[in-house]
C-alpha cells in the first residue's frame, strides 16, 4: 500500500494540520494506517459536502460567519465536489477521513476562510449526519428494488393463477397448490421487508448536526434549519445520544438481513426447481453459467450467490452489533468501523434483489411437469379422505386408512389417484361412489381451497388484483 504525505504537515512540525497545536510528533506509520477511514468513508463525499453546505448556510444566517465567507466556502465546496466527481476522492492517510480530506482541499482552494466551516460542529456530529444521509438513500434504493421484485412476482403470479403444482411440507408432496399462490407467498415476504425498511427510515430521519463533539455548542446555531435543509423530520433531542447512536445503521442491517433471508429462500427454491429431477423451471441463460467440463450443465450460479450473500449480510449485522455492544457514551473510535459492514451489506443486497428480480421475471415455468408432479405425488389424497368423511359419513381416521390403501394401489400401477377405476376403488371400500372423481383431480383440489388466503385460483386472482393496485400496476 502506498501512502502520500500531506504537504501542510510541514507547518506544524510534522504533526497533524488539524490538531497539530498540541502534538510534538507526528503519528507513526502504523497509527496513520490504523486510523485512516478514507479508503472506505470516501463513499460519503456527497453527503459530507451537502451537510457542510447546509451547516455553513445556517452559520451565515445566524451571523456566526460572514455572508462573504459563507459564500466562498459554499462555492469552494462545489468545486471540491466537482473534482471528486471528475477524478475520484484522493486517499491520503494523513487526512484520515472524508471530512478532513474535504476541509483540507477547501483550504487549498480558498485559503484561511475554509477554517470557519468547522465552527460549532465536530466530526462526531458530522459523521453521524453524513452516515444517516447515506443509509437513508440505501433504504430508498432497497425499497425501489423490492418494489420491482414485487412487480415481477405479481406479473408471474397473474400468469399462473391456475397453474397447478405440488405444495410441500417437509419437502414431501403435501397438497396441490397453484404456482401463482406460491409466488404470492414471496410477494408477502417482500411486503413485510419494505415495511421494515420504512420503519427504519422513519426512526432514522432525525438530524444529529449541531450536537457537536458530544455536549452541543455555545454558538447560537439553528438546528431546525440544518435539519430541514437536509430533509430530516427534526433535530435529534440529545447530543450525547446523537453522536454515539448507530441504531439507524443497525435497523437498516436488520431489515437487510431479514430481506436477504427471503431472497435466499426464493433462490433455494429456484435452484431446486431448476434441478433436473424437479424440472419445474428453466432459468434464464442471462443469469446462469455453463460448466467448463460438462457441456450439458446450466448452473444456477446467480441464485446460489444470492443464497451465499445472505450469510455475508447477516455477518455484517453481527459485526456492527458486536462493535456497538460495549461502548460507553459518547463517541469512541470503534464507531469508525460502522461503515464497512453497512456498505458491504448494501452492495450485496442491491445485487441480490436485482438478480432475483431477473430470475422471477425471465424464468420459464414447465407447468405440465409441475402438474404431473402434483398428480403422481398423490397430492389429492387428503381430498379423497375428506370425501369419504363428507359423503359416506366415515370417521376421518378410517377414511385416512382407506385412502392409504388407494394410494398404495395407485403407486403400484404408477398412475394418479383419479386414474384408478371405480371398480378398483370399490374393491378397497364399497362405500366409494362415482362422485369421488370430481374431488380427486388436482384442479378440483385447488378450487376447493377457497378460504380467504387459500390456494384456489379465484382467491389467488383476488390477491393479485389487490397487489397490482397497491403497486400501481396498470391492468
Ligand atoms: N473518521 C471518523 C469516523 O468515521 C470521524 C469521527 C472522528 N471523530 C473523532 N473524535 N476522532 O468515525
């Protein structure tokens, strides 16, 4: 790793330009390296510039700095931002972080007036503000991505409201369901994910700026003004809490972790369904890979990585929880380690959402194969037992036994239950009548489950219509 020296260090006898007054010696190479957050917190540059501009405008409005200095600082910050946009943020470990990097460049551009920007604030409230702004945007991006995923789920569910497939418990064929119903289960999970992100956003949206190092400031600042200018609902109410709170990052990571679990479960089902013995779906070529040795292979790598990423996202949550657990009030440098897990989780989550959206939108469902699996899995056995109870007044336990014998016979013949003849069924129990066949088909089975939230195609279509309306999808 290379490091560059801050030219201005010469002015303070080799110690830091920002606090050199108290220091006789500069930091060791190890100190500079362990201290530097610029390699990752440069991602906050947009938020840092926006918060500084709001701060200096407020300082001028309050008469704490002159209008002329404030205007120069604000213009200078625009120049710094334009430079970052064009060339990236320079990484100088001596400048430690994005806040000092920006202030130092501002000083190079406009001279001593730059030193007035840091009046009535500290990097502690500055970083808390920047990071909240960053996480707020990450929440908005996750929400937009999840809305897209929901649209894909709902469109495919709409297509397949009547497509029958086996429903599983213990991964054993249980009862027939519709593919639309199955996909809408994920719509519900994502609906809860979005609501968790919305909760996190509402709690996050208070502005720490003006809490200064930990105790507030003696300058006559206007915290309502900076809060409003940065789109927050209100300023935070306790300066000690404001500079040492990272609940907003943890709230975000918790929502992200839970969301990643849902994406991982969907990914796992697609991996399973794409496996040849299932053969329920063909994944899009664009989201699969081939094998370098086995020409027949089409591997569900994107789905597998979504499943893998969930582990890493949960790890990010764990990382920050453990970082925070023993910290006394107020700021401690441990908190600088809050950013890498949040940045990592946000990147992994965005990719995972996009990958699953593509897979849902573009996979081909083999509905004939799904239907055959439901039929040959004897998914309507419960319907036969229910029919015996309802129509022949047989106690359920006995009906269960009779049905077991019918399944055994169908299995021996290698046919679906409704392909046994009436004579075959009557040989098992004479009370079975012709009417049973109406109950034994997989279509009759799903149609019968018309309780609210059940798998009947009519129910699924109603839920799909409600979801389309909630998502503002055109009919
Ligand atoms: N780089 C620091 C961080 O990310 C900024 C705050 C530093 N504050 C301090 N008192 N050293 O947390």
